[in-house]
C-alpha cells in the first residue's frame, strides 16, 4: 500500500509540472503572437529613423592599457579622440554618451549594456591597432551577426532568446563605410577597408555599431598617431562619417515616406 501511495504522489507531481510548463509555454506564445505587426501598406514606407544619440566608446581604460608603443598607451589615445569627437558632435546638436569619461576600467559587458539601455542611438568604439610588422592604415569593423533584444513582454523569461538581427547588419555596414571613407579622405592613411568581425561590443548591441581602428601603434606610425593634427583629423573624420550616415537616413526616410504616400 505504501508503494502505491508513493507512486501516486509522484504521478501527481509530474502532472502538476507538465501543467505548469504548458501554462508557461502558452503564455509565451500568446505574448509573441500579440506583439503588434505593421500593416502591409506600411512595409513599403518603413525606414530606419535618424538616431538622436551617439554612444562613444573609448577602448580600454584603467588597468587595461590596450596596445602600447614605448610610453604611448592606446587607452589614452582612444579617450583623447573620443573626447574630440564628442565636442564636434555636440557642436552640431547631436547628443552623445561616453562609456568612460576618464582613465577607468569598464567591462565589455557594461559597455554593451549601457548601449542597449539607450534609445535611438548608434555605437562607435574607438581603438588603435598593434603590430610589430611594417604595416599601417585605418580600418572599420562591423558585426556580421548582432544580438537583438527579446520582445519586451517576454524578455523577463530567462530561457527566451531573441532572434538574431539581419545577417549582415546592413545599418552597421553602412555606418562603417561612411566612417571609413571619411578617415581615409581626411588622414590620407592607407585604406584597409571595412571588415566583419564578432568583437563583443559590436556583436552584443542591438543598434548600428562599428569599431574603428584609427591607426597602428608601431615605430612607423607612432609619430603621426601621437600628433595633435592627426588626432584632430581623425576625430573630424569619425564625426563626418556619423553625420553623413544620419543625413542619408533622413533622406531615405523622406523618400520612402513620399513614395508610400503617393502609392496610397
């Protein structure tokens, strides 16, 4: 008799857990299906809205010095250029947010988290390359796959994973191209192009994001990189690329809006 009672208790527990799991699964699907979807007539006029905030990310900081050449540290150069970009963008009426303001350590996770909490923004991380070989030039990276946030109604469920963003992320690729073109034009540095790479800070944010390599810290380039003129030109180039990207978004949104209204 005692064995039958024990078995019955286990059966009731199993049934209870199955019922709970089914209830949670039903709730998740209900929430997903209830997310509003744009009407078919709006699909033709949808376009990325111009951003209102630029998150500037000076690479490294604190105990993480980054690349170095002699006494020149990457963390100091990235902060210097980010501050120059910050001033230039603000002078154009663009709001900015720095992931670090001084020589402090900020984890990669925190840099991404700050960006994902912001609204209507883009993310630009500034770095310098390191190589013992005779190599120089500038390059800009974007992620092939970017994390996308789960829908807000179900984001609290720990096992729910949001879908991957478009592959590749076209917005990030466009932003990278505009910044890269401006850097080459301004600094006359060799063009190493735009490239895909899953760097944490650009792969784990859900907004247009790029990582700039503003030059090499080696014996061949250090004098140029260290000069105020070069850093002025680099900051101006990054700012120009960002502003050009924003203007294109505005033009595209206006064009599609006009086309959509005409089609109606």
